[in-house]
C-alpha cells in the first residue's frame, strides 16, 4: 500500500480577497510561513514520509521544503502538478473578470468541466497532466508514504479522480491553505482517509 498525503501550499497574497493566481509566482505570507511550519510538525508526528514532490511554483516548493526539513528530504518538482493556467485572467480579481467576461465566469462557476479559460487551460487538460503525474509518482514509490504539495485546483481534480467523481464535481471540494488530505492506494484503487484537515493550523 502507498499512502499519499496531499497538501495545498501555504497562504499567499491573492487568496482573500480572491484573484486568479494560476502560474504567477507568489511568496508565502508571514502567516503562510507559520502554516508551513505547523504542517511540517503535524505530518512528522503522524506519518513517515519517504518521498516528497511538489508543483514547480515557488509557493509550493517553499511549503514542501519546509515539510521536508522534518524528514531530511528536498522536494522534487513535477511539472504536471503546477497550477491551472488562467491565461488572460491571471492576476485579476473576480470582480474584474466578471466585468470583462461575465458569461465565461458564469460557465466556469457552473460547468467547469466544459470550460476553457480564455488564453489558458481547460480543466480536462489540467486533470490529464495532474493524474498522469500522480500515477507516475505511484509507479515509482512502492510501499511508502509520499507527500505532494500542490494547488487547490490540482488537489480538486486528483481527489475527483481518486473518488471516481466527474470533473463536474470540481466545486464540491475546497482545499484550504496547508489543508491535509490523505489517500491510500493499493491494487489499483484509492481509499480516501482524510480531507482538508486544518486543526493543526490553529496557531497560525
């Protein structure tokens, strides 16, 4: 059995109020640094992580390497785990996007599985590369515990895949910064053990 620990990166600017961050490079906030440290301690207390992977974007690398401190690990970046490409929406707030692309934003909110971000990426493309990255990791991990630090969009599609849910279920899941989700993988099947645990962040 392989255990997969999915962690959303720690807090950055643009989460609240929300902007379409996507591939933008953003540093962790002061609170985000505390969240990453608390997540490191929480994971170390419960699981023997043997491998550590992350999105190549800096906010995930920083969060992952903070977690890795407890295990003597440096995170391996995987391109397939990077955030969705928001294209023309990158860096814009929801109000601005709604003003310029009202029908497109409405479709993103109601039928994300049928939507392609203007100048960016479709949810299907995101899911294809993210699932491929996950399955490649699982094929080389063996009976081990692996931690993956990535983005809310990636965690949503990976959990949809693991639970056998269609991409239309994308908005049912809402990972928090440094929320911990856990799945086990054995004989080609996933079992969800936890979703978006955040009790460890009470001191952040």
